[in-house]
């Protein structure tokens, strides 16, 4: 796979990871008070809107990648989102990063190397 497509696929991964952090921030600020305007307003927070916009960009980029890259290769690289997201959550949000997560991430990375080689 040419470097351009690898980088575009990895850009999708990073965008999705950032979107997930924004979804987490939106979830933390969402105040559910039945079917009230407060509930809707807090749901449509700046974090939620940014996450949705980032996901929209990532989706368009992903479809662009799929025009030229076989799904088996693209999706293998895409699985790195399961490594990048917990790492970002740890460093940005201070969430715990346990040994199981690190071992699982290492297994995913090895799997990506095997699948894309």
C-alpha cells in the first residue's frame, strides 16, 4: 500500500480517537432531565457538535480511502483506533491504562503488521 493511503487511513484513526474523546467530554456534560430543553441543550454541547463534525470528516475521508485501498488492508490499519483511543484517553483524560489494555494493544499492533505485510 502506498504511503499516501497509509497516512490517510491513519488520519481516519486519529480523527476517530479525537472524536471519541470529545464524545466522552460531551457525555460528562450531558444533564438528563427527562424530555426537557435542558436535556437537549446539554446534549448538543460544543463537545458533541465538534465530535459529530470530526466524525463526518473522518467518514468522508474513510470513503475516499476505500476507493483505492482494499478493505482488508484499510480495515487492518483502522483497527489501530483500538490502540490510539485508550492511549489518548490516558494521556489527555487521565484514564487508567492497565496491563491488559497494553497487552491487547500490542497484540493488535502485531496483527496489523502481519495483516499488512
